C-alpha cells in the first residue's frame, strides 16, 4: 500500500498573520495557478490536485465563507545554479502557487480531511445533510 499522510488544515488566524508578514515584504509576487478536479458524491465534495515536489507540511489549506484556498511554494531544485539556460520549453511552475475554490454546497467544516499520496492532494469535505421535505402544521 502507498504512503498516506494527513495534512493539517491551518486555522484562518494562523494564515492571516503569515499573510500580513508577507504583504509587508512585497507588494506583488506572481503566482502559479494550481490545477484541480472537483467532484461530488452523495455525501461529500472531493478536491484533487497533482502537486509534485511539495511536502505536505508546506501547504496551507483553509476554508472561509464557503471558499477553500490551497497555497504553497514549489522551490526550483536547480535554483542554486546561476548559469543562464536556453530553454526550448518552460512549462513547469517554480515558486508560489494558489487556488481558491467556491464550494457549491453547505459543508461540515469540522470534518474536513486532507491527505497526500504519491504527489496527489485529496481533500474530502462532508456535505451538510438537509431535510428534503419539511411538514408544516398550521
């Protein structure tokens, strides 16, 4: 069986304090856009993304006001070498990346589960079960 690691969902308070520190350093930093698949089952919303070269502890995952945000930074393994390169293609993103996803349904934030296996991030978010029919008495 493959290695499965739980990722801690960071609190909004922790993320906000980190954002303030970063904002003071730079006004604008270009970011790559993380590609994701989002689908639903009867009981949950599932988000998956291939995130190669990232350690789970280097990801920030938060949910606020029905929006899930994934942030991270993919360091270039060869950035120490300062030689000039003549690229034929340059499609890999090195550096900060993020993605915000508007969640399509009400969710149970207390039971969100994130895991990373073989470079694939999977976030499972349980839906809030609503009564399909309510009988009103007059």
